[in-house]
C-alpha cells in the first residue's frame, strides 16, 4: 500500500516560475529599470542552468546564489546594476509573495487523507520556511526535508538516505516520489528504487537518461495512478 508520499516543492506544489518572475520584475522596478518580457526568458534559462549545475555538483549553493544575478544582468547588458543588491531584493520578494500551483492546496489536502506527506526540496531553508508558513503548507504535511538543512542536494544519495532514515516506517514498497524535476526528483527515486511520478505540469521535454514510472500533467491523474497501483497490488 502506498501511504508515504515524498512531494517536491517548487514547480510541483509552489508556482516557482510565476513567483520568481514576479520577484525579478519587482527588483527591476526598485532599480527604476523598465521591464521587458524577454527578461523573463533569459532569467529562466540562466537560473535553470545554474540549478542543474548544482544538481550535478559542478557548483555549490553559495556559488549559485552569489553569481546568479551578476551573470543574468551581464547577459542583459545591465552590469551597472548591483547583483548582490538585486539578489537581496529578489529573495525578499520571493520569500514573502509565494504562489501555489493551481490546484496544489486541494491536492495536498486530499493526499494527506491517503497517508503521510513529506516535502522534499532543494530550496533555501529561510525562503522555503517562509513560503510554507505564509501558504499554510505546514498544516497539510507531516514533515519537510530541505537540502540546505541536510547538507546535500537532490539527487545526492546522501539526501535520499537522510529522508529515508527520518521517515518512520519507511519502505520502498509503500513510498511514492512526486516531482517536476527529472534530474533531481525522478533520478533520486530511480536510484533508491522508489516509485516515481513525474509531475510535468509545465510540459518539459523528456529525457533519454531518466525514466519516471508514471507521467502526469495534473493532480487528478496522480490519484488515478495511486488507485490503479492499489488495485493491482
């Protein structure tokens, strides 16, 4: 019986894409700079590349946070803007103006009725705790595993081992890992032998190297899969 659910935060429960672009736009406003829609596309590319490099252990979290906006602003030809100050404005807005993915709150409420729910996230501790508190997520889950707190990022084996060790009654047979990232969530699940559901809400491209057990693009399909698993058990 599947009754332990490991659920990613950003772009699974939290609308990180929407909230982060709002935070970037706000920082430009504070600096008195005109916002251009292409800025959003460039930011997503720069940010995604850095987080993927972090998952591959090519850079550290400190390097990501230190260089992200200096690289981004330089690419836009706006190197005159202070990257550290921009980052400070961005993080403050991100921490205090979170957004749910559409339907995510109801999803958590329903999932909690089927067992225990744990958030597994590569986010920054201070930011994630603030966002979870504001949105009331802590009332809908049984625990949170934040990579910065643990000291390892998904998909590191050390991160997954820590989660498994700290979830009472955990077995690979009763767990499901749900997340949007093939390189972080699905890879973690695959390497640990845990059933994986790729939440591809944003229609990301598939990978030839990482294969989820199931693929969905909305929350209702997750419950259909869980029901089918139980019926076949």
